[in-house]
């Protein structure tokens, strides 16, 4: 485990958002979706590619509260610009289980 100080952690922008659009992403090397998340008025809507097809259907993701790291540099993934990282934990087989908040929090809230 690498120990970091609080200032390093505070620079990571993990924010709550609502999935507003999801599409299949057949060009991706591994099964993935294109996902658009509304992070509220300060950040707006950002898009990403997410390998979450094992546990989530397109319909199950629509409207779901998720957490994303919104201050990573954008990456081009198979011709699609990924603007944030959707975060989760791997299950026993390595499939992503998305992080959420319970109870629901407003869009754009920063994790601290």
C-alpha cells in the first residue's frame, strides 16, 4: 500500500452524477458501454467508456447514481474520447461493481 498525504487525496475529484445516456460500444477491445453522466451545473455532462457489461444492462445504468473521477486527463479509447473515470470495485471474477451513495446525494457532490 502506498501512503499519500491528505493534500494529494484532496486533488482527486471523485464526484456524484446521474447516468443520462448509455450506448453499446462495439469498437472497444473488451465489452464496454459509452456512458454519459450529468455531474451537475458546475461540471456538466461528461462521457466515458466503461467495462461494466457483466453486471449492468443499458437500461439498468440509465438514471443510476454513480461516482466518477472528473479531473483525469481525457483519453481516446477506440475513437471515443473518455472524459472521466467511472469507478467501482472488482468482484471475485474481476467484473466491475459500480460505487454509489446511499442515501442518494445531489449531482456534483465531491467525495471527502
